[in-house]
C-alpha cells in the first residue's frame, strides 16, 4: 500500500485496515450548505476567491474583524475601507473603482436584500457577502457568499463558499484532529482551562490559505440537527427581543437562526465585566476596530458598546431570563 500524500483522503489509503479499535462514528446527515464548496475556514474562502477571481483590489468595511483585511493583505491585494453606519449598512459615500471588489458583511443577520442588490449594482457584480454572522441565511442568487462554521457549532474549523468561479487546481484536504482539544475539553469540563487553546486555534488559519474541509469537520457537521439549532436560536433571540427591543437603540429584525442578540449599551467594557461575574461571557467581537485609524467613530462605538448576547442552541428560556435579570438587576440597562 503506497504512502499517503498530503491532501489524500485517508479513508482511501486505509481501505484494507480492517479490525482494531473503533474510531469516531460516521454520520450520514445532510450539510445545511450541501451545494457549496466545502473549505477549511472563512479565511480559506477569502483566499479561494482571491485566487479564482484574480482579485487585486478590495473595498472593505471599517467595522470588521482584522482577520479579513489581513488575508487580503497576505495575498498582496490592495485594500481600502468604507464606513458602516448605525444601521449596519455602508454609508455609500464611496465609489467602487474599476476592477475593485466590494466586501459586504451581514452584521447579526440584519443585511437586507435591498442593500445587497444595491451593492451588486454599484460594484458591477464584483461583490462578496460575508455571512459569518448569518449561517442560516441562504445566498442570494448570483452573489458570491461565504460562511464559517465554528461561530455556530462545536467544530474546530470549516467554511462554505458559493461562487460560480472555480479553481483549476485540486486543493489539499485539511486535517483537524489536532485542533479538537478545546472543543472536546469544554464538552466535559467547561471552558476556563481550554480558553487559551481555543484562542490559539483562532490564529492557526492566518497562513493556511484555501484547503478542502477536513474529513473530521465535515463528518461532525453531518451529525447536526440544523432545524433544531435554528429553531432554538430564533426562540432564544425572541425572548431577549421581547424584553429589550423597546430600550435597545438598535432597530432590529429577527433573522432565522441568529448569531447573537446585539444590545447597544453606554459602557460596553463595564457591562462585560459585570456580566462575567455572573457567568455570562460576552466578547468584544472586533477589538481591532477601536484601535484602527481607518475606522469611523460610529464603527468604534458599535464595536466597543454592542453586547452580542449569547442565544445559541445550547440554551433555552431559563438562560435567557438569567441574562435579562443580570442586565436589569445590575443596572446595565
């Protein structure tokens, strides 16, 4: 039997490895994005698009994780920024240059079809929509759209990409088993001791480029009950929305299977510390934004003072009411 090359599917190489101890079960469910390209990460999706489309210039929002701009810069793409307003849309005070690509982010699942179609028009179709915070939002027809998996599910990596332009080379397959420790550890023992490992895992994709999704991650994703996850997220969001929408300065719709409930407060830093004392951990999603010279004051305020309250499928009404109690009892709102 020949030695396995990098990128080979090891199931083929182990065809006649019969017997021995049992491995992780293989799941037979469908992926939510069954018809998308299955890649290793959101950054891998960006790298794929840059290579496939020959992107040399991109226009990115000032309110976004710096991992996006870093990936464009790593691949020698010229980057400019535009400002995002208080309703999570571009301020439109810019023009897209010939050959330049426009990058549009769906913040908390609030992106409207009208905004996407206008962005497509002003970019002459050179448009990428980032659904990192909208896993259950289906792609608009003809729009290049990317998704990441670990923001929504207990997997170490994984991304999906819809694009009509395919690479003419075969990608190596990623390998994920070494990056499972923090996922498995939290399952049995809680998050505290594994947080540094989770943070390290966030950094490993900075130089990986585009790879095929690992066999392990794809298998885990085939074992998820997506309808249940979407329903629980929506129900949890609605519990918070019923109590908070009337005092939240943000005007919000309820998306299917939301990422989080974004609550805008006066002092996000202090609110996070107070909530953490009660076991409610709310991150600042993009700490790079308040430090950026290219970000507007609006973007900085949104980054610092939006609390992305957790509403994912691990929780129910009891946890949502605990969050609400802490917000009101501690005078955060």
